[in-house]
DNA sequence: ATTGATCTTGAATCCAAATTCAATAATAAT
DNA sequence: ATTATTATTGAATTTGGATTCAAGATCAAT
C-alpha cells in the first residue's frame, strides 16, 4: 500500500523517473495555466501517463506543488549568497545583487513565483516557511543596521518595520512586469540588470536618504537628476 | 425567468433587501474564512435564507463578489480625494494622506483587501479595473513629476516605473500586519496614523533622496536619525 | 521460468458543491 | 377577492473533478 506522500513511494529507478516527470509536467502546466487552473488530469496528460498513476506518487495536488515550491525556494536561498562577492561596506552593490536575484527569478519562472504567493494563501504551513525564508533575507540587512547607522535611535522592531517596508520596493513592479506582463512596464525595454539597478537605487535612496554613489551606477544614472 | 446577473432581478423592495442581505452576509463570511473558502451555502446560511435563493439574485459566487469589490473600490476612490485638504507643494502630507487611506482600508476590511488580490488572479476583467484604479492614483504623482523635479532627465515611462516601484513601499507591510496578522508587525503597537507616517516618510526619502521636513513629523521623527 | 514486488492503466466510484425546479408564500395590481 | 408577479423554500439533480481499485504489464531476484 502506497503512503503516497512518502518519498519512498518510488522504489525503483523507473518509479523515480515517473515521479520526476510528473513534477516537470506540473511545472509546465503551472507556467501555462496557473495554480488555480491546475488539474491532476492535466498534469498526467502532460506527463503522458494515466490519471490514476498520480495517486501512486502523490496524495494530492497540494503535496506535489508543495514539493515543487520547496525545491524552488531552496534553490532561491542558495542563489541568495551572491552577497559574498560584495565588499564589506558596499551597500549599493549589496542591494543590487539582491535585486538581481529577485529579478532573475521572476524572469525565469514567473508562473512559479506567482504560484508561491497563491499557495501561501491556501497553506499556512507553507506560508510560514516562505515567510521565514523572506525574513531571513530581511534580517541580513536589519542585523547590520547598527553599523550602518551608528546614530540610529530606532528600536529593533522599528528597524524591522523599516526594512520590511522598503523591501516592498519593486515587488509589485516585478509581479506586474513578469507575471501579469503589464504592457506599461514591458514597454520600457529594460534588461534584467538595468531593472535591478533602478530598484536598488530607489531602495538606496529610501534607506540612506541620499543618492547612491555615482560611480556605481551603470544604467540608472538618470536617477541622480531627481533632487531639488 | 431570472437573468440573475441583472440588477433588476430584484423587482421589489423586499427583493432588494434580500439581495443586500446576501451581499452583507458574503462580506461577513469573506472576512471570516476568506475568498477561497467562500461557499454559497455559507452565504445563504449567514443571511438566513434557503440555498436556492442565491441563484434568484446572482448567477454565481463570482458575480456577487465582483459586485462587492466594485462597490468597495468605488468607495476607495472617493476617499482618495482627501488629497484636497493638502496645500499645493506639501508633498509629505500628500503622501501621508494617501497612506492614511491605504492603512485604514486594510485595518477596516483586511478580508476584502485580501479578496481583491485573490480575485484579480481569477478574473482578468476585474484585474484590469483594479489596476486601472491603482494606476489612476499613481498617475496623480507621475503627472506632477515635471514640476517637482524641473531638472529631471527621466522619460515618462521611467517616471512611471519609479512611481510604481516606490508605491510598493508598505504594501507588503500592510498585508502582513492587517491581513496575515504577522506577530512581528503587530508587536509594535503603532496607531494607523503612526504607521501611515512611517511609510510616507520612507516614500518621501525614496522620492526626494532626503528626509521629510522635520516639522511635519509627529510620530516618526526618529527616522531623521538615519543618515550618515 | 517462477515468484513477488512495483508500475501502470482507465473505467468505476465517490464527493462536495453548484444548480435546477416544482411547489408554496407573500405581495402588488385591478 | 381575484389574479399576476415576485419571493422563497429545500429536495433532487447535475457537475467537475478527485479518488479508488481490480487487473495487466514490467521488472529484479532467485
């Protein structure tokens, strides 16, 4: 009897393969029709197997999607360590590298990024994990706050509010551009690096109340003209 | 024969009343269990009527929810004209008043604000309307950009990108605090006015690359200590 | 080459929820 | 008071899809 959620439900190479094919098929269908339209029979059809096989490997759609998203998040976190390239006090490039990851993820897998937020709404446990992952990244910035602003009068939770609020910069833009494909945002033909730089520059201004160092701007130099 | 989507399906005061009661019931259930868990029988039960009556007034749940959200958005837009209180060049208070509306809406009706974003995912036509409403508000700021920054070198679509990106400030915070009730953000006991001021101050910094005028800060004065 | 396990199929079944509808009650019009 | 219209009920039906399962195919082991 198959305890379908259990990974060991595939006990042979062939089984493992089928499992993977189901997963890949689900990703494909996900990108095509979105999470809310995802149906088991679509996944099995895409994978070229009988409908019944699904339940041999997964108990339900949720557990399959959960597995997909968890793997994606893990990959996301690994990429997150691009920060290591950045020299210690170089805040602008640190922000930029974070945004580069975010932009790339949206560009590569808009369907999955969208799925993450939709799945969060249905599965509190997953939501907690995703949020924890997000918080870990925010905390990287919150932790160094005292060094960045020696004269800061903010309490720890005020720092978190601030970082959290600023982190919203660009979230909606990324969703609109890559997920919803809003023509308004597609019209300006920015490369991913350019977009990341714009967003990093805005974050920098919000964080430091000044412009980023001119020398580090490659694409968004125009933003320096916004002062009075 | 009832063309149920048609508003005239209620042809007597009593009918109109029942319609309204269904709508109110749906809002209540929505706030309680969320859009994805919303069921017709829950709505009718909440309204204290038979299940079948639902289809006398609405063709399906979507059209009921759509009606609720459209009305809410209309109300939202009306409130948006708080701007009129603000004197011409007073950018900080203009931002603040926008944030006050946003914060209040989230505080009053977290379930509906959440529903809006979920409904957008399922109904492209509604999504277009919501986005148009959102864009109208963004455009208020984009339109005055040339006056705010006479030396701006940005093209119109770059201005829109910038305004759009900055408008993300706080969106996630509002969702986390009022919709998800994230303890991390509930722990700091900010009033709605205080939160709005913090967010406005951050937006102001991103927009102008400087701090808001000290005299206009009532609650978030600490933010001035963040400079180097 | 026989055995027992795993893999695969697809039709049959189940299920939750939407939807219909015939019957009854309330209301307005004359 | 009669009639026509609208409002309301709730049991019966339909729907869309998940889930089960008996039966056959494949495979590894001995």
